[in-house]
């Protein structure tokens, strides 16, 4: 029942918002938060009743069209939840209302359309994380491009926002075409695109290699892996705050989720065969992106390249082919979703106050914005993997996995993590410490709604850092099933 409600509630929210007067901004804000709260409550109940020792639960079958009429087997599609997808579902449900809260003052035109676009992204993401059909996963996977393209292109912050929107759209769309061809090939051979049915079949070895590469082209672009990461910094810099939070917090995780759910299970031999190459590219991503981050002068671009580095840890952990690696990758994606979202919020607050994101423009912010500086410090050290934060758990597991796989890989990761400490401390020291400049003297500290946006991310980052078993129990069982398959 609760899974049905989570699927239906975003649709009801969108229909409700359609009938609200677009000039009544107060009603739009209240109604959107009301629906977000109802969806969140349903998710909490779903987590409480979830059985940690069972894989796919609360399965629903939706007949998208009359499959018997068309003679196709994928008219009937399964939607279900397991110990991995439940946490990505939660990340989506938490970040969307935060985007709404943080955008109250930033979005002053076409606010109704903006809120509907956010709920559309929420709806599509919910279906992406629940659907157990390759073709429908691809459809929802790509449909997210449309509202995200609109958010960047219309509500972006600078003149190059349209160019950045097209960068984002075409890079991810073109990369996904090979995945679509692979899905058609699977259907032509086996007559089904149902994930559970395909798990029971053995795909021929040579075909596995080609299908794996087709899926990799799409999923690697989403993460993004080097060298298909060029669209990400551009999109982040030009996107509004909500766009950056959704990109860093959720959309980058679609690639990793797809690798765990599909590539890892359906093409096990090909996954093992290509794992050294992917691990090599993951190490390059971690070190290259960290070095590139160290030389950035724009706050958002710096955080964007930091995301590329952390996603390198995710792909590396996945393709070590161990239970620890799968848990490390899921943990890293969740932790990064919380912390990177908060860091983008910090950069947006500085931009709103001073209309600049150049690091050299700032100095001594601690003196005039102590609460904001303290919160940002917590998220900066969390991004470094400081103990008692969720990122520390993720990085520790990644290192453990790397040492079990190869000492060379482990040393490379240590170098990348050392570089992350360098650019994190440099950023905080340059922006928040020192003698304050005259043009920064009269800045205002956090407003109440800004603090409310930070609070859930702060609580979750520390709570899950102290009690990681809240995530581990269900994730461990699902990871064990995946390895067994």
C-alpha cells in the first residue's frame, strides 16, 4: 500500500499544482511543501515496515498498455523495492523538498512551472529506482533529461545557461543510444526485458561483452567517468541551486545504480573481464579530477570536479566484485548525495549575497557569517572523510575494498583522498579565514529557511556516520544476493 502511495502522490501533487493560480506564490510554496511532507511520511512508514531479510518487496504489476493486443511481453511491468533502491528512493524524497525550500527567494518568475518541474523529476526518479524492466528503466532514465534541461535552460544563473543545458542534454542522450540498442538486442534474443526473468538466463559470452559496453556507454556518461565528464562542470556552474543539488545529489547516482542493478548482474563475465580497465579509469578520475579541483577558481566548478573524483571511488568499488565493494559504492553515493548538495547550497548562498563565485573574491567570511561558516566547515570536513561522518564510513569501506583487491589501487586511492584534503582545506581557508575585505563587511548570516534546508542534511550526515547499520543491514543482504547471482 505504501509503495503504491509513493507512486501516486507525486502525480496528485502535480495535478493539484496545475489548478493553483501562478501569481499566488504563497499558496504554491505551502501546497508543494505539504505534498513533499506527505510523500516523506509515506517513505518513513515504508522503511519501518520493510523486511531487511527479503530482496524484492511490495511488488506491483502495471499494464502500461494492452500487451496481448500488440503481441509484446513487456506491456506488463514490475515495480518493486529492495535494500539498495530504498535508500536512493529516500535520497530523492529528501532532496526535492530541500530544493523547494532553498529556491523560495531565488526563483522569482515562472515559479509554478519550476515547482511542477521538480515534482516531475521526483516522479520519474521514483519510477527509475523501482522499475524492474530494462526498457521502462531506459524510458524513465532518459525522460528525466527533459525537466532537467528546462530547469537549467530557463532558471540558470548566467548567460551561458542554454549552452550548458544543451551540453547536459546531448552528452547524456547520445551516450544512452547504445544502451537502447543493447536492450533491443536482449529482447530480440530472449523475448523479454523483465529484469527478474533475465537474471535466470545465461547470456552468451561474446554477446555479453558487446551488451556490457552498450550499457557502460550510457551509465559512464551519467556518473560521469573520464573522459565523458566534460558536460558536468558546465552544467553545474550554469544551473540554479535546485539544478545543482539534483544533479550532484541524485542524477549522478543513476549511473552507479544502473551498474549495480543491471551491468553487474546481467553480464557477470563481461563485468569481470572489463573490471581492470574500469578500475584504471576510476583511478584516473580520482587523481585527475582531484588535481583539476585544486586549480579551480570558481566555487561551483570546484565542487563539480570534486564530484567527479568521488564518483571515481564509486565505480572502482563496484568493479572490485566484492560484497564490501558493493556496500562501499552504495554508501559513497548516499554520503556524497548529502554532502555535495550541502556544499552547492553553500556556494549558492554566497552567490546570492555577493553575486560572485570567484574564490579570490572572498576572505574572512567567518567574522560576519559565523553560523553559515560553522555549517560549511562541517560539510567540508565530511567531504574529506572525517570520522563520525557518513563519508568517513564510505571512504573507509572503499579503502578496505581497494586493499583487498590490489595494493597499487589502494595507494592510488590514498593519493586521491590526500588531494581531496588539500583542496577542501584550501577552499575553506581561502574563503572563510583571514582579514575580512571591506566589500564583505555587511553580509547577512543564514536566514531561517536556509538553515532549515541545511538541517536535514547535517542530521543525516552525522547520524549515519555514527549509526551506519541503519543502511548496512538491508544493503548487505541485497549485496549478498547480487554477488550470489
